[in-house]
């Protein structure tokens, strides 16, 4: 990621995001979705690990919007072809490969058009596609951001973001007070999983980028930053604990305003991390940044890998649940390491050769 040490701390957060998602799916697949009674406080991060997706969306809001905000501030233009090429080379090669393998494995070649257009999700391509809904949402953000940039620049940067915040909060409040019908479960779920339903996370990221580009994020010394960071983690744990206790593991689908609560907590943590400019966990941040680097591969591969291992568990004579859990995690990381270096990294290098001055940092 470009942008100096302060922005590199966001790589730590990306590693945390994929770790939350990976551990949640593996633990709930092996041990079940019910959180044991009397479980320690930190288990909220495991059973509510889907919050890592909210963190992913917020990070995309920060990183992908920065060049547009900078261009608007400086009165410059953005090469939208360059932007499109970068986004395509970043996500399409690996996604299409996994989609093709998934269709061949599950015998669902009739889903080819939906895979190509990011419309396949849930069990359309068996276990392969259960997490693809978030790619749809991400692509929606990629498409609407240039339009928002044009409006922002045309308005002189005076009212776009307040308008976005008003719309986002209006949608959340409409859910709270039942003004948006939740009678159709499928419609409610689709709306919640869309860009509109997840808008608090993206908008939080855009606002953080806006503050950063304006130089409004202060430099905090460690004695100040660390207590604030710990406070942010405690706040997040309390939010996740409340949502789990009230709405269950799939709280975002049952209670859409949960996205706003998560976004606020994650935004506080991100702002403190940016203000400190230091690795979140010292030298161990190298591991988080490694996970962040291979996070796209991990996100696409971990569900199919865990499905195969669990379906073959009896044949492989894997009787110990904890051993199965460790095997899922290790195989997911190893496979993702391979696909990163064989597919993602060459595409990133190709992108840099075609466009030597990338608009968006490569980690996104």
C-alpha cells in the first residue's frame, strides 16, 4: 500500500478483517453457530466475525475514495479507464478462476452468466458462492464512486457527503421504525446485503479518507493512542456482544442497523490507528499484513476448502474437532499463499506495467 507509514497501519486492519471472517466460518462449521454459555468476552469476536466484512467495506471506502477526494481537492481529473483497468485486474482473474472451478466441481455451468456479472451468491454455485454476495456489493461501490466524484466536484465539495450521510442514516432509521417493509425475507436480505444496506460502512470509510486528505487526522503519541485503541476494541466488543445476545450470529440480516453500530466502532479504531501511525501489535503486525496481502485469495478459497475437508472428514479419519479446525485454517492459508503468488501477484505486476502510477493502492 502506498501512502506512508500512517496508511500502512490499515494493512493491519485488513489482516484483522480476514482473520475474523476465516476463524468465524471455520469455528462455526466445526463446532456450530451457537455461542457456548459462559464463553469468554473475546469469543464475541469469533462468533460475530462477520463484522470483518464491515471492516473490509470501510477499508475500501477509505482506500478507493482517496484518489477521487484528492483530485476533487486539487481540481484534477481522474482517468476512469485507468481506474476501471486497475479494479478489473485486481479482482477478475482470481474470481473468474474460482468461479469456473466452482461451476465445474458442482455441475452448475448454467450459472456462468451470473458468475460473470457478479450475480451468483448463496448456494448458486454450491459452497463456492456463499461469500460472493460481498463481491457484488464491492463492485456496486466501485461503479457508483466515480459518479459520486463527479457530483462532488460539480458541487464544489459543499454538500455531497452530508447528503450521503443523510441518505444512509435515513435508510437505517427507516429499518428501525419499520418504514421499509421487512415482510419479504428474501427482499429484506437482498437489501441488507446490497450497497445501500451496507452504506454506513462505505460512507464511514469515505469520511475517514476525507478527514485524512484534509490533514484533519492528528498525530497521536503512543501514551495517548494506546488507551484510545484499547477503548475502541472494548467498544467494539460491547457492540458485538449486544448484537449477538439480542439478534444472534446473523444479526446484520435480522437487524440492519447493526451495520451502523459496527461502522462507528470500526471507524473509531481506524482513526486512532491512523493517528498513531504505528503497527497495531508491534512486530507481530507482519503476520497481520501478510494475511492482509493474501486476503482476497483467503476470502474466495476458505469456504470451499473447509467444505471439502468437512465432507471428507470421515474418510480422512479426522476425529478431533480442534485438529480439523487447525487443518482448515492451515490449508486455507497455504492455498491462498499459492494463488496469491501464482495469480494475484502477476496481475498486480501487469497492472503496474500497464498503469505505472496506480490510482488505488494495490492492497485493495
